[in-house]
C-alpha cells in the first residue's frame, strides 16, 4: 500500500514538472514551433525562405545518415529513400522561391553529383537511390 502512494507522489511530481516545462515553452514561444509553409510560394521573405531551405537540408542529412544503418529493413529503407527524394524536390522549390525573392541561385552555385573522376553525372535530376534500396 505504501508503494502505491510513493509512486503516485512521483507521478504527481512528474506531471507538475511537465506542466511547468510546457508553460515555459509557451511563455518563450507563444505560437508554438513555427511550421514550414506547405507551398514555397506562401513565403514572402527571403530570410524565411533561406531558413526553410536550411531546415530541409538538415532533414535530408539526418535521413541519409539513418538510411546508412545496416539494421534497417528493406521497407524502411524504401520509405526513407522516398522521403529523402521528396525533401530534395521540396528543396528545389525553396531554391526557386529564393531566386524569385532576389536571393542567390543555389541551382547554379550548389554542389553537383560527381562520378569517381570528378565529372558531373549526366541526367542526375530524377529519382535518386541512397543505399541499395
């Protein structure tokens, strides 16, 4: 009987701590975390467009590192590969929007896909395969 009371007190304490963290988060960021617009054309600020492009690049890097895990199953690898390709396509939309807003053209100055000799690969604009999916 005593153990139940102790566990209940710990649960209450954790609940209070959780509520306090939630309160602090809302206090410092009233609208919650800012979400990336669904369409790049909905963004009218060059600075925000750059921010969303960098966020996508970070997501791509994280997913590429996840797909390198040897313990993943075939279906998870395919799902990650699809997600990465979707993000790459979305990054292209943001890069187009940045050019429209007067920013740098990342299509021209960005890194290219190269072969082992350092030559640019022909026709590398479509679906890309990361790991043997």
